[in-house]
C-alpha cells in the first residue's frame, strides 16, 4: 500500500485568513488592492527567491490570487500571516498580535 504525503494542516490564524481571502474574492473577477497586498506578503515569505514572480498583480483573476494564497499559507511564517491579517483589517492587530513575538 502506497502512503500519501500528509496534507498541511492550517492553524486557526491561517484558516481564518484563508476564509477571509476567499470571502473577499467570491463573485469577483479581480482581487482588490488589500487582498493583492496580503497575498503578496504571504507569497514573498513562503518563497523569497521567487517573490517577484509570485506577487499577484492588479488585474490578476480572483481564482489565481486565491490559489496563490492557499499555496502560501502553510509555508508562510506566523509573522507574515499576522501582517497579512493586518493589511486586510488593521483593527485585527489586537487579535493577531500574539503571533508576532
């Protein structure tokens, strides 16, 4: 029997961010600036060597931006996740501030 690689498990902060990104992109053709910036933070942290190529640009289709976020979330550090949360809602620092220690 062949074993499959384990799927990454998202902690609460990453799961919440994934949900927020998905909710912001539902029914949209293109991502808004705040979502693009949050996903850019995640992708740059997940793979610094390819940050400029992975950065979502204005006009990118919303499903592509969402896939980039889902790819980057398990690979990004807690600090990057907290910064992405703050970009989407600056008032969330009180909730995610404990991640940036």
